[in-house]
C-alpha cells in the first residue's frame, strides 16, 4: 500500500468466462498446509483460515503471555459478512447439480460466520466473550468498535478483534454480478471514470488492550483506537444516505472527544461505486465544513479490493500503520477528478505526513454505518 | 417481434416486478415516475434478461431509465444477436 500498488489481477479461483467481470483482489498462493494440518483444514473454510492466521500473527506481535486469568478476561470479536461461502457453494453444487444426495457434515461448522472467532478461541484458549458481528461491509468495524468499548469499559482486559472473508465462489459472484456494481476493469475510487468496486478477500486482526496496560508490559503499540460511532440510515436497503454517514462520523468524533479539526486523515469507505463515493464526499463535507479541504482521504480498497466483512479490519490496520509510520496510503488507479468527489484523495502516490488523528469509515448495504477513530501513539 | 409486442411484454415484466397493475405502466413511463429506484431497476433488468435470454451489459444498464429505454435495449440486443451465450463484458 505504501507503494500504491494494487493487488488486483485476473480472477483465478472461479471460471472468469462465466462472469461479466474478470478481476479481483485475491490472496495468491495461499497454502493452508503452511498453517494447519490436513484434519484441521477439513474443519476450516478459507475465511476461517484467514482469520485464524491473522489472529496468530497479531497475538505473536503483541507478545501476549497467556495466563488463566487473562484468558478469562479476553474477548474475541470478529466480523464476517458471508462466512464459509465457498464451503456452502461446494456442498450445494454437489447436491443440486451433481446429484450427490449427501452434504458433508462439516459444512455447518465450516460455514458458520463465527467459525473464525471459535477457531481463535480454540487456538488461544481464550474463554471470555467471543462472538461475531455480521453487518455486511461494516462487519469488522462494528466488531472492532464493540471490542474497543469492552476494553475501555473494563469489561475485559484484552480483546482480539478484526475480520476475515473469502468470497470467491461462483454462486456468490453471480449474485454480485446481478447487482451491477462490480467494475469490469479496476477499482478507481473518487475518480470520475470509476466503474464500480473490485471484490477482494483476506483478513486482519488486532489485539486491543488499555494503553496503560500495554505500556506497563512493554508491548509493541501500533496506535490507539479512541472512538467508535455507529448509525443506521433507515433510508434504503442498498442506496447510501449522507445523513446516516454523517451521524456515524459525528458519533465517532464525540466518543473520541475529538474536534473535527483534529482529524487529518480518513480511510474512506471509498468503494468506487457511483453512489458511495459522491455520498461519502458530501457526508465528509457536511461534518468537517471548511476543514474538509485540509483533510487527506484515501480509499485503500483501490489496492486490496472490497473484502466486505473484513474491510474495516484491513483498513484499521492500514490506518494504524499510516499513523505509526507517517505514510498515508494513496487512492490507487486514480485518473480523473470528479466534481462530486472534490476532496484531496491522495491520488496514486503515498504521502509522507505525520498526522495525529484519523478516522476509518465503513458504510454497509442495509444502511448500517460504523466509524472508528484512531490516534497516533508516541510509545 | 413487433415493437408493440415487445412493449407489452416489458410492461408486464415491470408490473410483475413492481407489484403494480399493468395499466399503470405506459410505453412513455419513466422509472422515476413509476417510483423505480436503482435496486428495483436491476431487479427489472434481471427479469428482462431471464424472459428474453439476453445479457444486458452494465454500461448499457446504467443508461436505462424508462420503459422505452428497456424496449429499445432489448430490440438492439435481439437484432444484433449479441448478449446471448456465456456472459462476458
């Protein structure tokens, strides 16, 4: 992302000739045997594998030393929009098309949206509150926000939170094709010639704990989550509403006790659909007023695609690392300014800028919005 | 297929998709007048594709905003013989 290089390429997991779009942001060269034995793989859909491996990396990065007490006081909150989509598709192809009258009994545990959360619990021995939030494209922002609130309130000492998604099954892609929002070429958020989103897959997990606690044990601190806001549009099942986005952004600022002028960067929802990008721009202008012209905004979906229920988690990681390293990720594939998206969208090249506070937006189908607020940590 | 026949079938498809009487839909109706939003629109195009066994490209779909547009689009696709077979933009 620092290099502004998109991971978008011809789709490999599904026969492209059966689709109107042919490009995607896939996890390439994924070999589950590097992470799981064969029996474990039988229990884990690709999305749960992504979630479990991301959690392993996060736990190792945070250098957690587990105790019984800590395991009882740690939460796991994950986001996923569609769970084990591949597994479900495969089972139903066998049943409906191949006339195989039996469906694999592991289909249910592989398909359930909480499969990643449950797997992380099994691997870590965490026995505190563990659950999954499924709010379409806002899933993992809602998950991280809930986990953040639990840690901040003292309900738990620590949380593992994020999201994962693996969506490349023919049935699901045909449903996206019918929605007519997937780009036939690439993802160009905020660009006048944008033609829609590019679907992606992947996972990201964060370890959350109180700042004092992390400092006291000398943990590596990537940054602070300082606020969370959410809202529902109550407007339309798929069309975005500026009012709903505005309320979620304001709620996040209020929860963080931040003034709009303190925000310097926004990791946008930025799907590159005609409707989202213009509505999101209008929402940002409404919240930030004149300060909107001093904000830097980018959609990293231009590089990692739209990973649906994992989007908020991947974008939270991108935002935290942007603050930590003083490098704001760009909006890749940008070609032409759009008067309806007239913000500084960091076109094509990352920008060196040490900023203190940032937001990350997620606005889901169904009108469900979730916004996280971050602060750079000087630790 | 005559234009009248095509128009009649399109009106019937839209009426069924929107759950409104067919006489509410005239050849001159726009989607806006009929209260057809973007989601209704793609649902209608899905029904049209199924009825005529055609594939309407996304770019063409975006320009459709009236009963007349739907009819003209179908006529063009049927005439060119395009839009059939495996879907590839």
